[in-house]
C-alpha cells in the first residue's frame, strides 16, 4: 500500500532518513487522517507503521532501497528513478514472493503472513527466559522490561530477514552452533513478531514459571546498557512461582505457544492469566491404570476429555474407592497402559471431581490428556528407580487409581525418554565430517527438506542413502537424538494396515482395530510440537505406495499438514479424525538399480523432492579409509578399479549411471583381515554377484569385470 509514498518521501528527505522521519513524512505528504495513522491492532501495534515497514522490506528485497547502513533507509539508484503505480507495487510483491531465496521453513510464509498483518487481532502468548537461569528477572520485573542477549548484533531493525540475523550471529559469535536456527528465530520474533498487547510468560529453567505480563512497546535497542540491550517495555501483571509438573518447559529463549491450545489453557488456569487461577496450589498426584483390552490411551488426542467410572461393570465400588472421591480439578495423573503393554504413556489432569453423568446415571471422574510421553517408561524401568521403592502402585498394582507423592510423580516423569535420552549436539560441521559431500550440496539438501518436508534419496546401491537419511535428520534437529526418528522398510507385502490402521486378530479370535507404525509415530510428534520428528522409509519404491498410504497421499503434502486438514481414516470411527502434524518430515530411500522404480506412483512423486546420490571415490573417501588403517596402495586400487568399472556401467545402454557401484561397500573395514583378503571378500561375495545379475545375458562380460577388479 505504501511503496510509492515511501519512495516519494525518501526523495524529499534527500534520499535517506531514519525510519521515524520517513513514517512521519508519509503521513504529512499524503494528508493521512488520524483514523489511519492512529489505527491499532487489538494487540496495540500501529497498523500504519507496520504497513510502512513492510513496504520498505519489499522495496529492499527488490532492489529499490539500500540496507547497508543500520538505522537508515536509503534509496538505491533504481529507487531514485522509479515511479511506482499500484500495479507495479503488486508486481514487486509477486517478484519477491517468487524469487526470494528462503532457506528456512519458518520463513517461507513470512511475506504473506506479515504483509497482511495479524488478521485475527488476537494477542499472542509467548514463553520467555529473562536471562540465562532467569538471572535478569528481578531487574526486568522491577524495571517493567523484558530483554534478550546477543548484543553484538546491535539494532535488530537493521536486519531485513532472519537469514541476515543468522549470518550476523555466525560472524559475531563464531564459536557457537553453526546453524543458529533457534537463536535467529528468537531474535527475529522478538523484534518483528511480538506486538504490543501480547502476553509474555516468564520462566526459570524447565520446571518453573515466574509470572506474566503484557507487552507495552515496540522493540528497541538500548546501547547504554551493559548487557541484554534488545528490549521491550512490559507491564508485569502477576509474579510469583508456579511449578510445571506436566512436561518440561521449552528450553528456547522465546517461544510462541498460541498454537498449542491445551498448554495455553492450562497455563491460563495455573497462573491465572487475565482471570483467577483455577488450578490449586495443593495439587495431588495419582496413577491411573488403563487396561488396553477395554480402552487405549494412545487412541485419544491431547486436550481431549475422557472419563473413568468409579464403579466396575458389575456396579461394585472400585478398589480404593476413597481415592475416586478425593480427586479434584487440577490434580495430575500418570496414565499407565497395563498388561500386555505395561508402560507409562501419558499425563492427565483431572477436570471434574466425581459426579453423576445425567446421560447414563453412572458416577465418573473426568480428566484431560495433557501430554503423551515421546518415549514411554516401561514397568521394569520403574522398578529400578530408587525414589519409587515405597510407591504403593509398585507394591501392589491390583486396582485402578493409586496415590503418588510429588517426588514419586516427578521421578516417573524424569525417566520419560524425552528427558532421559542422552543427546549430543549435531550441526552441519558434524554432518560434513560423516558424509561424502560438500557444504553447498548439504545446504541444498537441507533446504529441500525444509521446503518440501518430504524427500527421497535415490541412487545406485552402496551410496549410503540410509546412513545419509539419519544424518540429515540429526543436522535438521541440531542434535543426535534417535528417539525422534522412526524407520521402516517397505516390501511387496507391506500394507495400509501395517502403516496406518487396520483390523488385527486378538487372542480370543476376535478382531480389533490397531494403529500402525506411522499413525503411532504421528501421535508422538503431535505430543511434542516444539521438536521435529523424522520418519525414514527404506526402499520406498518396493511397496505398493497407493495401497500403503491410502488417503494419506493427501495429508503428506506440506500445505495439508496440521489439525485443519484432519480427515476420517478408512477404519476410524465416525467421530475420529487424523492429521499429520507440521513437525513430521518424511525421508525415503530408493535404489535406482531396482527395476521396480518405474512403478512409483506419479501422484506420490509430486509430493517429494528427489535427491540424487552418487558413488564417491575421491580424496575424502581415501582419507576415510586411511583413518581405518587401510594401506595407501589398496586405497588407490579401490579408487582406480571402481572408477573404471562405473564408467563401463554408466555407458552400457542396458544399465546406466543408476546401476553404478557405491562407496559404502568399502566403508566397513574388518580389522581382523589384511587389506587383500578384505578387498577380495567384498568383490567375490558382494559386488561380483551383483555384476552377474547386471549382465545376466552376458556372463563373459560379468566375469571379465570381476577379474579386472581382482587383478
């Protein structure tokens, strides 16, 4: 809307000026009414200023404004000469939308979202860390502020994108993570996405909330401070200490939780945000058994209310009936799936004390599913926890509802695999050390993964596709965490019932709907929306993909992810819907020497980005073998022989480059064998039989190729 007025005002100001001067000039030159200049979103942010700033962003991205000097908007030569009509402005918008080189999934929809501003006009809710370990909390609370660090970047208004912030972080803080994904997002959001009227919830560590406040200003940079110079003014409405007993608080500096209604609702009730707190301070803790023969916890959704009768099917009071009469809203419950599963799988919150259901006349308690554990805790693991030595449920598990102490409740959750799993940082540097590729190629693949969320690694046998798939997942999540990865291998007998959902026979000869591996994986990811999850499908082209995916062919598309696109599954009940969460990534592998490649469903092809992998017998390959004590003569022999063989395969009109022999055949070195014996074993037992299959109609050629490799 303000592209042309912005350029005109800059010319009258001599070609460059500070943002505030330009915004004021636009209002005066165009005689804008106060109803326009003073209009605000419900959050308190100025609509006019917001639209001018985004007009500047578009003009910068299309070369009309120079962004090299911080705190100053200046015309380029192109901007000095340009006369922009409304049609031209629309074309600039289209040019930027089509051509701006996004390298991060979170930025892909940024232009469209922010150009139209916040259409819902609702305040956003953010969890924020007031300094490391909340060390700045007292200062921020008393001063009516909130701030974040990374001061070397100076004024964040001078960066035109999150990528620019990421680049500056790498330059100013070279010893940190090489991806800077979370930090750059926090800085960008703090400067551009947080608005006046938004609600900030301060946290300390992963288990304590300190209060909440309402944002009262735009972002500003205060260079007079010693540290934490990126600031906003905040009216802190309520302060204190509230324990987080359900799930660890996110570790990131700044997180928008508005899209997580279950968590948001609980925090509103726990802290008393804009209302009286309804979760009491004296929370009780319980354990509830769920018999999978009658109901399965994992079949329900986070945030869904469920019920449990206080009397059994015969109308008799359940064991420890007094516990059912004691539970109250706000109490927290460990959800345990009993035999044969025998795992802690979820955390519930009591929503209603014992009451009589008017529909069926039965007395019940009600609870809301707050969290599924990404990695369930087994009964045997519980028995090994010292803090549970006197726990009544471990002494006698006969019954339904059991009392826990807070210490016992926390001890159980501390063994949730999402916390207990030891993970190591893993960035692009680590990936480049393990993969035979350059930085540019890795960047291209990770960008495709972010853009499409579904990729297939295709290439000849032995090019390390499965190994690469895991490393790409680690690099994307920035840590080596196998708990967030699931892998299956497709084959001709694999079905929708294995993958998604279907009827399975039970011990009593009856049939019951069971959820498949991908369904269960998506439920895990839905329960942990702040982290990315990766589903790896090995040999994806060996299965009947239309049969396996079924209606999920629609949902795997990136723009069909999320609850808004939930659908009924083939075997689901009428009220049940399923969706693939936005934090799920699919990585398939495909052997191009497999002649079933042509059968790959073209509808599925459209939903994946395809990445080609090739044999690598270069210096990096040689260096890797040298580390494993393979002699230099043998390394040169492998490089020479396999390069020559692959040239012959690539030029064979019946084969081609998709049938070349990969490097991974030689990546596992047997320390108990000498170089010659190890090499001959690979040729005779692995590569030789493959060559016989390649040239099945010309055995002499296959034998000649084997002799060339061995001589």
